[in-house]
C-alpha cells in the first residue's frame, strides 16, 4: 500500500549550525600533533585508520589498495583537515608500509616501527571498531552486506567516537570533532532510524503508474536535521533522504533480505 499511496510531506526547514572554533588554550598548549596510522581489513576490503596522538581524532578511509599513491592521497586528505583547525602535523607513525611515502611527506617526520611490529594503541582502536561493527551486523537479518553498507557503518562508528570528549584527550568538554571539524552538535544521537534498518523511501512521482516508494537500507545520518543516507534496493546506489517524513521504517520481508544479499553479488 505504501508504494501506491506514499505522498510528499512538508519537511522541517534546514537548521543552520555555527562552527565551533578551537579554544585558544588548546592551540597554545598543543600547537602540533602526530598521526598514528595502520591498515585493517573487513571482509577482504582494505581501510586506512588514522588517529591523532594528542587530540585523539579518528579517521577511516576506504581504500582500493595499499600502494604509494593511494596511501599518500588518504594521508594528504586527513593532514589537510587537521591543519585547517590550526593544529600543525609534524609526524606520522606507522609500520613498514609507510616507507613508500616517506620522501613525499617531507618535511613531516615519518617514524616507522620495526619488522613484524605494530603501534599497540592503533591495534586496540581497530579492535574497538571491529567489535562495534560486529554489534551492528549481528542485529541484521542479512547473511551478507554490501560494501557501501559496510563503509557507511564504519564511518558512522568513527563519527560517534569523535563526537564525544576522549578520556585521554586535550579537553574534557570539547570533542575531537569540535576541535578538528568545528562540529558542535553530535550526529550520532537521537537517531530516527538505526543504520542497517529497512525502510520504504519516497520516490519521484509522475503521471505514470510507477511505485511511489522503493525499498532501501539505512546507511548513516547525513546532517543534524534528520537527513539520512539510504542504499536503494532497486538500483544499489546511495540516496539522500531529507527527513523522517520521506521514509517509513518496516520489518524486512524475506524478499527484501534476498534483494539486499543479491546486491552484494552484483
């Protein structure tokens, strides 16, 4: 019935959000920082995990490989984001995979641990990410999930880790996301739908006898106004849905579960 009767509803206006500027005391006492780095794999898919040593800001980027070009592009992106906040990156710490980008990162100091060794604090963080990821996946009825859903779940976990002050960080009241990204309001609280849940999302309507909605899997919040990213079960693409009025959460049927697993093979 939803696919035949779903109508467009008026959504709340987009709420503007002021940027949080880094407190002068933080920049005064912590003008520089270092980045710890390590790769990890989930279902054979490589991810690059970075974390600043002092501010405790996490970042995870999905990678196509672990080559020189891919690693440098990912590092360049996170270094630029951190230095936009006024904190200068002076070092990068990692294992032997960092050797290939040592020269092109100059003048940033590259510190590499010995053979068959890893940075222990990064290993603990990766274990934490994988544990939280397993909590999400274990609650889903699917036996397999798509790469897009996997990446979105990891991004959401990282968002939540950054949104609250870290026990060993530089401030007990200001979060790493506020320091680096200037983000004040957490995106991981007061969720209108849980990532991985099934819903019918509003489609563009015409005079033709087409469905007014289509099945989709929730990925992660897109903003602080209730927007959410979904993966359409009909196209497999990511869809930006502006607010709760544009979707209806439902219990997934066996057909929708099969469609979700079929997308993992396509």
